[in-house]
C-alpha cells in the first residue's frame, strides 16, 4: 500500500510544469463584455507570466514582497498574479474601481511594494500598457521560489472599515488536493468564473483550477445571458455563483430550455440562498450537481451539502467531516440544536489561527481555537448548519430580532422584483423600523407598496414585514454581488421619508414624492450625497412617453412645461416640491442627436444640475473620488459659478453655486 504523501509544488513552479507537459493545450479563455473571446495555451500562460515577472523584478519586487493587482478581470490580471508568485511575492487582488480615497486607505494598511492598475489618477506603479509592452521581452530564468504568505484579500465588509486578510502559509500545495466539496475529475474540467478576480471566489477558483490543470473561462464582467451561452459553447463542467448571480441567470427568458448537460457542479456560496431559488437550480441541474457551501476568506473551516441533502434539511448550508461547528451565546456557552447564536468554526485538529488581520482588531476566538466571524445561525439535531444573518445586519424592531436575509428572500420571490435589500432605520416607536429597498424588474412599472406588503405577509411573520418600501433604479451592488449596508442606512439618515421614491400604492395617486431626495437619488451618481440643495436633474432617454409616465404617474411629478431645444430634441420639465426633472427626448434617431451644452455621446447617459453652497470643496471631493473634472469651477456670471464632473459610467453632474446679491 502506497502511503506516500503527495508532493508539494510551488505556485510559480506548477505553471512551468504544465507548460512543459501540455504546451499547446488551452489553459485560459477570456470572455470580454464586447468583442471576440481570446484563448491562451499553457505555453502562453508561462511565457506571459515570466515576462511580467521580469518587469516586476526590475521594479524591486522579490521574495517576501507584496504586489497589488488592481485590474479588471483580464488575462493580464492572471499573468501578473502568477508572475508575482514566481518571484516569491504575496499577491493582493484589489477592486479596480475603488474611489481614490478608499483605495488609499487600503494601500496604507497593506503597504505593498508595487501596485498594478489603470487608475484614473495615475497612482499605480505599473499600468496595463507597461504590462503589454513586455510581450516581446525575453522571459527571464528564475529559481523556484515559494511565496510566504502567498495571498492577501482586501475587505471593507458591510461596515466600510478597511482591512487586509492575510492567509499565513507557504504558496505551495499538491495538485488536485483540497478542492473543497468537489471530487477531482482525472480527465480535467472546464470551469467558468463569472465573479470578479478581486473577490475571494473569483481569485481562488481561477488560480486553484489552473493549478490543477483545468481549463478556465474568465468573464470580464458577469452577464446572466452570457453565462448560459458560455456554458453551452465551452461545455462548462463547474461554475460558482453567489445568490445574486443565480437569481439573475434563473430569470433569463428561456433558461429552462438551455443545455446544462455538461455541468457536473453548480456551486453556491457568498451568502444564503432563498429556498425557492435552490429548488429552481436543483430542478435544472439535478440534486447531486447543485452544491452549497459556507466558509470565509479567513479559511477557518467550511461546511457544504448537495441538493439531495438540502431537500432533507431545507435551508441548511451543510456540515463537514473536517470542520467542527459550535453555536455559542453571548457569554460563550454552547447552545442546543435549534437555538440561534454566534457561529464558531475550527478545522479539525488545527488550533492555530489560519489568518491575520491588518487594519482591524482580531476576530473572536475561543481558548480551544474556534473562530467567530460575526455570523448568526443554528444547528439541527443532525449537525447541519443554518445561517440566520450577520450580527451587524440584524434588525431589532419592537424588541423582536429580524434577519434581513429572510425578508429579502421573500421579496425576491416576487416576479416584479429584480433585486432587494432590507435595512433597519432608527424609529422612535419601534427602535428600528424595517425598510425595504427594491429594484423593480421594470422601473417604469414598479410593484406597489401594498402588493409587496401582501406578498411578504404570505411568506413571513407579520412583525417581519417591512414598514415601508422604497423603489430605486439600481441597487449599488459590487461585481461580487455585495452591498455596503451601513452606507445605505447612512444615506437615509434615519429620516421618516425614504431618500428615493417610495413604491406607489395600488389605489389612487402615488404617495407624496420624496422632494429633493427623489431628484438627488434617481440614478447612479453617488456624489449627490454631498449636495446642499438639489434643484434639477436631466435625463436623456430613448422612450420619452415611458419616462414621462414613470415620473408623472408613478412618482407623482407634475408636468409643467415642454419646449424644443437645439440639437433636435424636446425638453419636458416636471416638478415635485423643490425638485425639477428635465427629460430630454431626441426627435431624431438617438445616434444623430447632439446633446446640448457640448456634451458628447449617445442617449442613455444622465446629467444632473445640483445647487450647492461649497462648489470648490465638492469638485475637489469628486476629483479625489476618481471622477473626471470636465469643467473646473468658473464664474459664469456675477454671483454664479459652475463646475462639471463626469463619473466612470458616463453620467455628468453640473454643480452651481449662487451667491445672493
């Protein structure tokens, strides 16, 4: 009997071995948002990562250093990470579109030796163009080096506090070992990665699969319809998605007729999944092929289960043979099955910490090595774990504990709801009131508050039903499907009236509109939270009648004036309180319309005019946040100054400061 332990191989050396063994086989396929897909062989992967390693080495990166890769999903992201490992450096993938102020906070905590990114302020040490310029370089000859640690992950969590999670240990492992709940396929797999590479799921799944010799398809950005196309085109075997992704794929028209026959595993992680959505995926791919798991970047342990187990323990996220789970009360005492407490995990026979925080206090740990990361849950009689929610997200309303995940799951079952988040807002009577923020599937025809309320009453206890419902054009989720709940609460300030438009009631006219808050928050330009008085907002639209109906009939705006404007368009003015909406409808085909004021681009962009009392301060805040300054503050006429900025999505904001005579 052979009891020899599998040989450990460094991350950098493994790709050299694969390039020698299968140079012409495809290793990586990149699917951009637009344009042709690109394929790279194992030889390509080795050559490009070595060339980039040479560049990084010339900039002082070496054994024990840290390299931040702040690029969007791209082949260069993968090449750069492997190149850093070949030098023995730690890799920290960073969200590429962070505002400059937030990025600087994380960089101050991480203290990297070198940063890679195409940031608008030019702050990165190496840009994408410099990476591309290495294509003709002679790959350097490097000794085998092992990074220690090999990976760090940046996190702001749901609170916005920056921290770096370091995973101690050497950057080496045995190929095909430690793949979590998956059985290793000796013939190899094709794995689809729709998640961002700055996130734990996207980064680890990409590199672990490549390390094991699997073919990996990386999407530039998640697109539900394209996920289905790629599964069929490349006969994908494994795909991992968070619940938000699973929900959006499930709602692609005709999904029930798509070909999932190549799938051996759809893995779900990142958050709890509504029961009805789990059943949908079990029906699509089969109970043995839908796998749910619960773990964390901190690598303190993991539990999992497949669809067959879930049907016997609906709502569970699993159990494990190599992870011990305890549920403790606030005093550290073990709770019996069925009682909710804090979840503590520990890998079997491992009592030393498996991670280190930079920029944040240590996680809660017991004397015998169990770690709590802030989640609440319970165990059943068979040892299966159930997640209630994050402790910091729990709402205490009228003395009762309400878990947002349960309410959100009920809302997401409504056919007219595209996305939803539930938060607790301060309330004099209830302590916290349950506030639902809903993104409708059709913004021009949002569900009414009464319809949503009735829908929730059929699924959850009456005290858990939201007190009010707020409809928004888009929830600010990251590419990884995450939301900053504390920011959502702060933006609403605990006011009785929601900061965006309330969902309309079914009977009679809509509720009173949200005044200046409606104008300031309809759309995606988040710097409006800095404004002193939002007076008007302009939107260029393709479907004028639909937009007019939405603002007039749904949000309660009064149509006050229509007028032609230069460039071939009509401007409709609508008023609600002190807010004025200007809807610009091109009379010519959208491609031929020239926006007024010199703004270039087709329809679909938005512009706001916001009156402020601190123009210079706000324009500087926009500049610090990574927005392009289109017009520096300038005096337009005596007593009136303006400045204009553009956000990364092409939305324009004009700030106006008027000094009373």
